[in-house]
């Protein structure tokens, strides 16, 4: 697999994990836990988007 393909795969994994965290946050009955999970999901989503933009430009994020 190419470096670009690996990075794309990593971005997809981060998006999937972010979606799972958001779903867990929705199920959580503890407001603090819900907030923590949503914040972690937001950070993962942002990181995934950032890597995606770098891939689009042909740049290696490392």
C-alpha cells in the first residue's frame, strides 16, 4: 500500500472512531462523560480532516 493509501486508511479509521465516540456519548447518562467523549470525537475528526487536506495536496503529514 502506498503512503497516501496508508494515510487515507488512517484518516478513515479516525473518522470511524470519532463516530463511535459520538455514539457512545449519546448513550452516556453522565454529562461529564458525554462531554469528554464528544470532545475526544471532535479532536479526532479535526485531525482526520487535517490529514485528508494534506493528502489532497500530496504532502506527507509526517
